[in-house]
C-alpha cells in the first residue's frame, strides 16, 4: 500500500452496505434496513421488480436500478 505523504490530500474510500428488501412488501423490511436506506447517499437496486420498491417510492427514497 502506498504511503500518504504529509501535506497531500487524503483519499477516503466509500462505504458499501448490502441489505435485503425481504421476501415481499414493506412489512418485511426490517428496521435496521430502513435506517440504512434513509441514511444512504445513493441506493442501487438490482431490479425495480420487487414488491418492496413501492414502499421506497412512497417514502420518496431515491434509487437507481439495473433492470
């Protein structure tokens, strides 16, 4: 690993958290996952074709999806 020299800008790695939306709708998303979703800078979904996505949209939680 490279050493950061004094006076140089530090590079900070981002944080990736992987969570599951549960097997169905909103009631299956646990509280810990809701906190992560609400605090996230960006949310990437594998697919928008999941019953819980409607709950994200209702709560105005922005996301991008790959399918």
